[in-house]
C-alpha cells in the first residue's frame, strides 16, 4: 500500500496548554510499509508489512474530543 514517509511531520512544537495533551514518540513508524488500512466511524487500523498494527480511535473525554493510539510510547 505504501511506505510511511521519512519526511512525516516530526515538528516538535506543541500547541499551548490546555490543547497540548500528551507527547507521543512516533519515530517507530518511520520507514514502515503499510499493507492494509481499515476504518469505521470510530477507529482506523493500519497494518504494517511485519504484521504490527496501529489503531487510532476517536472518542470523548470529559466532553472533549481526543484521539487514542494503540500502541503508543510516551516521551
């Protein structure tokens, strides 16, 4: 399906609080080949050539929208 671009947004600038949320290390995605992607109204699942997956889920927390990622690695 395609490779994750090494030029993907690696901008380290974070929005001002309280919109900032958490910081996540996305470097593990660099250079990975995407072989499949599926989605429904709440979740996007990306499958990589090595069989690992990245799930992104839209949800609400205390009445505010947020995205949950699995797996993720906090910085």
